[in-house]
């Protein structure tokens, strides 16, 4: 049985060796225990929580299935196996005049993982989620049936698979519509803002004027400066030189005994980051690595959070309650004495994903990262959940490893439909926790 080198999730809350095997077509049909949840497809483990774990079963590693099966660069359509890594796909596209229409914050994800989590990027207001660009996919079920799923064929299974976290079966290949671009490089602009209200006004304007928009927030700023930050916007620009999608230049070689992204170190980083970026307001050329995937430049950066790992809390908040809710989330973190190292604010547009369980809804999304300090951190996360649910928001499932079944079900009422279409051979620790009703950690 060949296993991936690392089957931990990116949050590293539960780190241990897991049972894993390479994918083969006979694997699912030989499961032999219908309904037991024997398997779960595993991409590259960049989900932060337990949606990519199945500690009572076996992970199916798909990363050897990486072929591009067909491409039509006149029409901008590409079909590839689900194990293809985004970095390799982008490298293949860099001189074709096409780009992947939606990319997450890391290039080290598989195509199947992007679809299974219906990822979003910095351009949701214009392009929606990746599911909006999936023309069709092939899904292998444990009964041996290989289904072609699209908006017109097996459409209910198509919707359940997009954002279905690998629970509907093994995605064999994905056919994707591409985005025409002048190049993969980006003309980037950075604009500082002094408080949350100013930032939201800038984001509303910026989202209309630029393809990409994201804001970094200083989680430690208080009083009149609460929510101050840097708005980063960009558009593809014409450049003759093709970019290089490189490997990390730096890496964190070991896990330090204590978090290095908290306390005085975090305060110093925030001040330096704000000052440095506030002085880069003139439009300038940015490589795709630095604009889309800045964290990928440091290999193993998640180790900086220490031996306990990290929790990421990402919420989606309705537009009409956005400022009030964002302010409450930031203030709650500060009162708890828990600073967030990477605090990111984006605006979600009205684009509706075809995915049954898609996370984004029109409004705002705030992402917070915390070193895991045990009960203190769980208490904070539960308090943040309550703020989000009170205004009709939701927590991102593939960033989570501890939300309660009630929290999940309240925000995702379609969960029963996904359970009804779940492949009986598929299960994850996340789904076992929120659908079967196992109590969450506290």
C-alpha cells in the first residue's frame, strides 16, 4: 500500500500517520462494505481541518493521476485528471493566453480538490467559484458506475459533487472553462485605509474596477483604527516574459516549541507589514506567485504556529450586517487576547455556484488564523461562530475541524441532500462529526 508523504491537513491539529493507498479503478468496487465509509479521496492536504481526513478508513491518494486529457485553446476548454496540481496546470497555460478562472491562496492543490471544495479566490464578484466554470466531470462511484455529470446530465449529482468534499465518489477528470488573459502577470495596486468603515468603502469601489481585490487587516489595531489595513487589487496585464511558477525560496525546517506568530512578534509583524505596503501605492508589476500565492513562497509556513497547529476561522457574512459583524469578530478576538496572524477580508458577489454545498454567499468573508492554545482557542472559536450564526452567516467547512453539528446544519440546510447522494463507501472525519452528530471538541 503506497501512501502520500504527508496525510495531515494544513492546520496540523491532529498529526499522525494515516492509512492511505494509491487510486486504482477497482479499489472502490472492491470495498465490500457498503455504507461503512471505507474511503475518502485525498488531494494534497491543503484543507485546514478534518474534511480531508478519514481516520476510521483509508485515504485514496489521487496525485499520480495528473494527465491533461484534452485542450482546445481556441475555445478555452481543458479536460484533466483530478490529481493534476494547480501549479502544474498554470505552468502549462502560461504561454497560451489562458488562465484558471478562479484560484485559491495556494497553488499546491489538486484540480479535484478545488472542485470538491468549490474554492473561491480574489475575484468572486466577477467569476464566482470554480464550480461556475466546470463544464462537466466524470465521477466514479463504488457501485462501479462511472457517471458523466454536468448541468444537463446527472445534474443533481453534479451539484452535490461541486463542494461535496469528496463524499459523492472519486472525481476522475474535470472539464474546465478557462479565462482569457493578456498574461499571467498582474498590475498590482496597494491602498492603505485607516479603519474598517473606510476599508469597506474602498472594497466596494475596487471590486467594480478591478478583476482581483483582497484586503489585509491589522487584527491588533484598536479604537478608531479598528480594522485598518491594506487593500490589494490587480488585473492581468500584457507582458512578453512568461512567469515562472517556482518552488518555495525559503522554508521552515522544523516546528518551533512555541508559536512564533503571537504576542510581540505578531505586533511587530503587523506594524512592519502595514508600513511596507502603505509605501507601495504606485501600480507595479507582480508575478502570479507573489500576487496570488504569497504564502507559498515560504515552505512549511504552517509550522510557525507551533506544535499545537493552527485553527483557521473563515466566515461568510451577509452584506447588510457586514460592518457590524466584522467589527464584533475583530473585537471579540482582541478581548480574548488572541491575535490573528493572517487576517484577510474579501467581498463575495452575487454569483451563484451550481454547487449544493458551496460556502460563499453575497456579502463579506473574514479569515482569521490562530495558534492552537487548547480550551482558550476553542472558546474563542465558539464565540466567533455565535456572532456569525446570529446574522445568518456561515463557517467554511473545509477550513474547520471543530464546529458543532448544530452550527453546521443551521448554516447548510442542504446537508441532508448531500447525505442522500453520498457514496456509501465514502466518509470523512468532518462529515462523521457534523452529519452523524458526534459532539465537537470543546
